[in-house]
C-alpha cells in the first residue's frame, strides 16, 4: 500500500507550493490510514473474542445482534 505522501506526490500537474501542501496533508492522512488499520484489527479481535464465548450463538440469534452490538448486551450495571 502506498503511503499518503506517495499518493499525494502521484499527481500529474505540478502547482507552486504543491510539495509543501503534500507534506502538510501527508501527516494527518497517514494517521487516518493507521487508525483505520487499527480499527480493523480491533474489530477482528472483538469478533474473535465474542465468538469464543458459549453465549455468542444465543446472543447472535436475536434480531439485530452481532459481535459488535452483542458485546455490551449482557453487561451488568
């Protein structure tokens, strides 16, 4: 996967100051891409942990319930 900086430098037309803008945009763009990857890994872990529980099949059988929504349904307050 190309980094955000590489993607911003892939533009064909060059404008004055474009390299500066590309560096300014690249940092938050790389942060966003890293956060998206982290969220994917966290969601995968949530699903694996949820499905490892014996109650998972019962909770998922309820309409609208799945690994993400089902993780908080049995919480005690």
